């Protein structure tokens, strides 16, 4: 089996990490060929679709951890109710249930040689932000702005001393808001070459990308900005919006 492939796995552990974040650990022999060092990258869960085409629905989840000895892959799921197949699957699945995954896709790491770092995102990007923050050099400086649904959803993350962490509490991420953007804009700009990493809801991502590129003159090669979901749209709608947005942003 090649490193990027479809794999049949089993849910081996499931527990609440915080009130709105479920940790699900998948295991199975087919992980023997899973490549190491893919944390911050993603896999796609293949979920059954009700449509007549019978094609499965795919949903992206970040590789929070991979244990190549135990053959265990750790994914963290924001619980946003049973309005989406992935969120509904995560809340109802039980240890022993089977799931197929596709991937892994590309890792999403900051450029470690930058002078300073600006990392921002909502709860869907918390697994990827955590990996990035844990990998930063110990003398790294900058900011991490992290939006979560409640005070109790804050996680303890290993962060270099000079990375200032700002938690933004937003219990209604599916209603129009600018909390993440407002917090980012309030922070004073540092000297030197920055590396910006942003992942969150589509409109918030567009606001932040505009802010960094147009107001802070951050160059194309110094910013990763990705929409991880889109308010009022399924993942298929988010992908279509992302495609139009990328074409317009070229
Ligand atoms: C590269 C990548 C990595 C990702 N990693 C993670 C991860 O590690 N953990 C994680 O939880 N998510 C992650 N996401 C986001 C996740 O894929 C989306 O939230 C996805 O839409 C969930 O699918 P679903 O089937 O539950 O809902 P969908 O069928 O896609 O959507 C159904 C409804 O739910 C709404 N919705 C979707 N997500 C949210 C949300 N977070 N909050 C409120 N409403 C929502 C939609 O707007 C829509 O109205 C990642 C996305 C990408 C692109």
C-alpha cells in the first residue's frame, strides 16, 4: 500500500477533550504504511452519503498525532451538532466501529526560519495550530489567536515563552461575527519578517487575509490562509467558494 491511500480503520478510543471537542483515535494494520511526520496535515473521512449516486462524502480532519508503533491516528472533532455528516458521525460513533480514510494531504506548517509568527484560527484549526505551536523553536516570538466556543474549551498547549496566546470566546461561530478578526487587528505589529498562518471560517479567513496582505503588506510567500469551513454551506459549498476565491485572488 502506498503512503497516500484509502485505509480501513477502526475506532479504538473516543473521549471528550473539552466540552465541544471530541478526540477519536483510529487504529488498524493498514496504518503500517502511513507516513510519519504528517501532523498538521489532514486525512479525509469517507462517510456514507444518502444521495442516489451512492458516492461517499469526504470531510477533512487534521492529523493531531500519529503513533507508528501503536498504529494509532489521533483526530479531534469540533462538535457542531448533527447538522453535518462528520460531526454527527463523531458524536455517535463507538469504539469498534469502522471508518475509511483517504490521505494524508499536505502538512500545514509555518516557515520556521521567520523572525516572528502570527498564528490565528478558530476551533476547527486548533489541532493544526497546536501542532505548529509545539514545533516552534524555543526562542520563537509572536502571537497565537485562538477562537473557541467556551472558556472550558481552552486547551493547554506547549508554547514558547515569547508567543503571546490570546483566546477568543465565541459560543456562536455559525452566526456572523468578527471576534477573531477584531482580536488579531488589536495586536501591535512586530519588527522583522513575519510568517502568518490562518485557518478558520471562510469569511473570517478572507477578512484576515485582506488585513495581513493589504494593511500589513505581508507577501504571498509569507502567508498561509485557508478556509476550513463556511457558514451556511456544507463542505462541498466551502470547496466551491474556495475555488472561486483562489481564482479571484490570483
Ligand atoms: C485541511 C482541513 C483540516 C480540518 N481539520 C479539522 C479538525 O481537525 N477538526 C475539526 O473539527 N474540523 C476540521 N476541519 C473542518 C471540517 O472539515 C468542517 O467543519 C466540515 O465542514 C465538517 O463537516 P460536517 O460533515 O460535520 O459538516 P458539513 O456537512 O460540511 O456542514 C453542515 C453544516 O455545518 C456547518 N459547520 C461546519 N463546520 C462547522 C463548525 N466548525 N462550526 C459550526 N458550524 C459548522 C456548515 O456551515 C453547514 O451549515 C478541517 C478542514 C480542512 C479543510
